[in-house]
């Protein structure tokens, strides 16, 4: 079709261009999860699996637009700091556009699948002896000095593309459930996606496409070891403090200085949402629970389910709500975390009798 099958560019009326550098992205599934729905205890629970994008995360939706803009401007070098997924997406879309890409990664803190992607797609990879926030400081310095074009979520065109997560999910939810979700639960790192979804609902609201009472409550989830947004809300919304030391198994959201907080916090507040922190153990449990329903996600993505479960138990989320959880990245992004959360292979001899024996037949 006219959009080359892209679930992003089919919404070009809401984007700065008619078409872009496409692989193609979007059109991700909205899974029913009946067992989790019953166990957590909400009216409706759907999982929007953004890990099913071409490079395995929602970042592709932003990158297809961001790289298109970079082409238009005519820059020499694309760059980002990343906990992994942004670098994988930038490397692939940069390769597609035949442009030079540079990625700065926190040494030792990026999951194996993501580094492999950046490597094979031909990015120049700098391993920085510091965390993600320091990487982003440096990339911002480089772009200030005209050395690169910034494709982190500080780039507003990235967020334009990511708005389509909301547009697509609302269409699917309405088609399948006859209603819009009361709440969207998503993992928060740099808070770009939260800001993108807020822009999405604001534009739908202003155009009259949805009514005030249909605006879903934006609900963010962070890991306990890197939860500056949660802390900012507890301290009265107005001020956010940078965390210098962050740690979590969910390395994708191991971020202490959410640069989009000024756009995301008002979104959470004005939609009647909240933010919550979950432990690594709760994240791993949720990753297993999703896997048991056939949905493979990386740890940061499972945080959305872990956060919903916690908020439901605390009574913040009520049992009559229709909820959409975003799972942002694919299981294969972080094979080590998946293997650690799952069961171990059992060695057996290459012999049928021995295998039956082992099975206890
Ligand atoms: N989930 C995954 C799998 C991510 O990779 C990220 C961010 C987030 C959630 C949080 O999204 O930053 O918009 O709040 N990853 C970035 C990266 C930081 O470099 O790949 P956010």
C-alpha cells in the first residue's frame, strides 16, 4: 500500500512528513492475557507488544521519523547515547539511510542482543566508562559543537513517531473491546515515551477525536534502583532530582536523569495517572508470567506488568478498569536475563532409553 506496510507512516497526517526511512515498523500486536487479567484482577488487560518492531523495540517508531528529518537537514553523522535499544534502532535505520552512526553506551550495562545489533548494522560504538546519563551529557556536548545530529528522545521528531503507539493501540482497543483503555501502563527511563503518549492524547483531545472522560491515565513504572520520577511525584511533582547511582536488572531503564521529565510529569499529572517503583524480583516474576502466556519480553518491559500488579494490590487501580500495558522490548534483546529467569537445560546422553529414563517414564 501507500505506506509500504508501515504502521507509523499510515498516520502521516499526524507526522511532519508523508513518508520516511522504513523497515517497516509498527503494526504490533495487542495481546489478550486472560490469566494475568484474572490474577491481577482488572476488567480488561491487554498487552501492546512493541518488542515486535523490526529491531525489537518501540524505538523504531521514533527512528523512522528522526532519520527522515536528518536526511532532510542533510547532516553527516547521526548519534545517540543509549541503554541499548535506541542504539540498535539508530544503527539499523542509519544503515538503511546509508548514513554514518555513532553510539555511546555505558560499559558493561547494555544487554548482549542490543550491542550485537549496533555492531552488525555498522555503528561506531563507544563504550563509555560511566552510566547512561553521562553518555547523554557527552552526546549533547558533541551535538552542541556541531559534531553530530542527536537522535535521543530529546529530539522532538522521535516523539512524533512514538505517538503512533497510542494511535494504533486506541484503534485496536476500540475494535476489539469496543472502548478505549482507562489506563496505559508503561516503563519509564528517559520518559520520552510517556511524553509522546501525552502528546498523542492531547492532539486527539484537541481535534475532538476523543472526549475528556476518554483520556487514559498515564501510569509510569520505574525500577526501585532508578526511580527519580517516582520520587519527584512523591515530593510534590514540581522538582526532579538527578540520581547519580542507579542499578537494576532492567538495564534499558537504568536512568537517573530522565531528560523528558518536564514533558512527561505534566502528562502523568493531568491525565490522573501516577508512577510506581518495582523491585528487580517483581520485574523478573512479571517477565516469567508474560512468558507463560507466550509473550517474550525483556526485563524493562515486564516492569509495566509488575507496576500494574503493585498498584492494583494497593487499590490505586480498581477492578473495573480497562488497562493497556506497553511491553517495549523483545525477550531476545537480553538473552542472559531471560535464561536466568527461566529453567536450566538438563544434560542427557544421546540415547533414547537414557532420555526416557531421565524423563522418569
Ligand atoms: N523500555 C525499553 C525496552 C527501553 O529501551 C526504554 C528506553 C524504555 C522502556 C524507556 O523509555 O526512555 O522513553 O522512558 N531505552 C532508551 C535506550 C533509554 O537508550 O534504548 P523512555
